[in-house]
C-alpha cells in the first residue's frame, strides 16, 4: 500500500485557502448584516419622518443582531490581513530571528486566549439556546440566535491566528 505524499507547501497552501475562504464567507455575512442594518434604519427614519408609522423592534434588531454580526464575524479576516492593531515599535529594531520568536509567542498566547473565549462563548450560546433567551421589550424578542455570532467569530479568529503563525514559521519571518 503506497501513501500519497503531499508536499508541505501545497498542504499549507490548501489549509490557507480553506481558512481564507471561510473567513471571507464570514465577511460576506457581516456585509449582508451591514446592508440590512442600513436599509432597516433608513426605512425606520423614513417611516418616522413621513409620520406613516414606526418599525417596532428596530433598536433591538440593530443592537442584538446586526451590530454583533458586524463586529464578530470579520475578526478572522482582519487577522489574516494583518490589520489588527499592533504595537511593534521596538520589535522592528530587533533581529529577524527575535522578531519571529516574539511573533510565534504572541500567536501562541492569542491561540490560548481565543480558545478560552471560543469555549466560553460556545457554552453561553448553548445555554442561551436551551433557555430560548429573550430580552424585555414591547414584544417577545429572542436573542439566543445572536449569541452564536461570538463563537463563530472567535473560531474564525482562532484559525486565522493559527494560519498566520504557521505561515510565519514556514517563511521564517514575523508577519
């Protein structure tokens, strides 16, 4: 029986493509949430301005759905593009090998932190789903579905950090 050998570079490229595609999908979902939010708020303002009516639940839907999706889902994509805020003033002056070690160390710390956040947000979302969590409003407003945006966002961020760390190790330089 022969084993199929996949070169490390091709396997890593495939993993990078999968992680990138998943995070791009999350950005598309966040973009849809942004468009829906803009349409929803515009319709609310127009309805109030004309005196025709008011859209009940706009504040709740914007606060508990659109905003959460908009903030949480793109985090992994932002990490893949190396666009998160970094303070590396002194690190830039260090040798390349030290930069790599510090980068990998920071990635490992991020992996631990985001794994903890993923676990806890998953447990919170699960419990919220089991309870069919609602908030006080003029009507029954379920918020349990929006709780799932956090573990999804943290998952995207976790795999993006992992992909960047492996890429940095493969390239032999900090990203």
